[in-house]
């Protein structure tokens, strides 16, 4: 799976959430949620090794693709 495909998957996981209300998440909000989730994964990866480990390039690339993704 490419970084762009993974970014799309993250975004649409949030975009397709059933909220219980008529208005579901907008695409832009879903995109922001996906961005936050990837940031947490990056931070978690860093803290796992007491900050002595740089986050994998994969998560950084996915984060970049989320920022640039257009619906």
C-alpha cells in the first residue's frame, strides 16, 4: 500500500464514522483527525525508545500525504 493510499485510509476511517447525529464529520475535520492520529503514532514511536529514536520515515510520509490529500 502506498503512503497516499494509507493516508486516504486514515482520513476515511474518520470521515465514515457514524456520529448518531444527522451531520457526520466533514472531510476537513476527518482529515484533521487523521493528522492528529498519525502525530500520536509518531510521538508514541519516539517515546517507546525514550526519545533516542527518530520516527520511522513511513509515518512521516503518511503525515505529509494527509496534509496534501484533496477529496
